[in-house]
């Protein structure tokens, strides 16, 4: 994960969701004010920012939660 990025804790539950592959998606923050991100983490692997509001400002996360499906 790039320097300056952090992820939310596991509470409340809406801040993380599992993928079918076993990876974990987590909400987090980037280095700028109100810069929400989604981070994909693999067990024993890497953490990658898969969505960043700085790159795609048309979708704002702020009070949203994560939901995944099949």
C-alpha cells in the first residue's frame, strides 16, 4: 500500500467485505483531506488501492459501506 494511505478497523462491519477469491476489501483514507479509498488485501500477499476518490471523483464513498456478491 502506498505511503500515507490507511485502512479502517474491522468495526463497524460495513468497512470491509470479503471477495469470492478470499481477498478482503477495506475502506480507507488517502493522504488528502476526505480522500476515501478502497484497498484490496490478499492473505499473505499485497495490499493494493483499487479505487481512489482522487482519481474517480464522480463516486463519493464518505458514508457508504462495502457489499460484495457472487
